[in-house]
């Protein structure tokens, strides 16, 4: 008899397996689980086969006490006392937050919901090279212990980090992170006061920016599926709510112009109004450097260091 004492939720149950070596009339399993539940199962089988008794149980670890009775065709029954533990494991959970990634120090921190066995880490750069493609051993650190992996310096910027983390039973889970983003340098579009209309005289600025976007797509698009994000900002002249709406509409106008000029990337936009100033000023101050936009190419929602709220990215 063998015990398969550990299973993952959704992938079967722990089980007792009885290997039948000679003719029998039947098998009878009686168990009492540590939560007070009783389990009784009967079965049979031919010599050379194996009879499996699945141990239906909730998620977690339980102790079992009981016996297995074997009824032979030409002899008295035989009884075997049983005492063992069995565990049904829920999904292995990996937790990693944006602040757990330190690109400058080339480190990533995370936690697991069960004791840590190892991690497989691959770090791709935007040059197409890998800074790391290795297995990192752990020492069974308890669930919730902060774990850390690091990678050597490599030319370029980190485009993607693939993390596959294992518990001590070789169950695993994983996550892909795309911390890469590129800011497109540009000359600011001047809008008429209170308007989101792009004047003909300003279109050349956006045409130049569109070319830079196309160049970035040509360079990096073969490594990942890219997106373009357009962010609008205003100065502090006017009401806060009105400024946010105006910046949103201006960002949408720029995004729509890029689409009209042939940008095929998914385009998202948001307006921050006067709530993310480049230059801090009092209210009702006309400051040209605060009337601006940002064009960011990224794989996932970009990391914004001064975002006053969680952006509600609108897809064009």
C-alpha cells in the first residue's frame, strides 16, 4: 500500500493506493479524520491491479486514524491499522507589488503563500538580450517571508521579467512583469483657450511626434505588444473639475490625431488637469510649462511618479 498524501486543489485528491498481489474477495477502508469526519469505502480488484481510495477532504492538512481490512477468498480477513496525514493544497499565491521592483538596484521582491522552494527567473532587455535566465534556490522560508531575486547589469532597459516560483512540493505559479516604458520627446501643442481643437499650425508638431512613435515601434515592437498612452495637463487657471475635463479632451484629440496619422498601437488617454503640475504655482496662475502633454509607449499601464489619482485609462 502507498500513500499519495498531497494533492493540489482542482487536480485530484490525496489517496491511498492498495496494490493487489493475490486473489481477494474485497477491501474495506474505515478512517476517522482529525476534524471528526468518518470515511468508509469498499472495493476490490484482480491480482496485479491497484485499487485507489481517494481521500475527499477540504483544503488543508488533516490527520487520519483507522484501518484497512482485506477479505481473502480462501483465508480469514486481515486488518492493517492506519495513521497518516494528508494535505489538499489550495492555489499557490504569489504576491508582488509595483514598489517591490527596484530597477535601479536590479532587484525584485515577492512573497509566496507556502514555504519557498525555488524560483526560475528570466529578465529580457529591450535590446533583445537576456540579463538573466537562471534558477534561484530558496531554503523553505515560511509562507509570507519576503523573498528576493536580483540580476546582473546588462545593456539597455528591462523590458520583461518572467518569474516562476515553486513551493517545497514543486507546485508553482508565475507572473510576467513589463516595467519598460519610453517617453516620447515632443514640442507641446498650443490649443486655443478653453478648447481641445488642434489648429492647422500645430499639426506639424504632432506629425514629428508620430514619426518618433513609429521609430520606437520599429525598434521595440518585435519584443513585446506595445501601447501608446497620452496624458493631458493644464495650469491652475480655472476650476479644477473644468481643467481636468479640458485636459482629458485635449489628450483625446491628440490620441485621435495619432490614430488618423496611422499609429496602429492601442491608444489610451487620460486627463490630469491641474492636479499634476510640472511647476508648482498658486491657484489661477498662467504657467506655460504646466500646459503640457505626455506621450508614453509601454507594454502595461505606465508607472507615474506624481499621479494624483489612479488613472482611468480610456481606450480610443
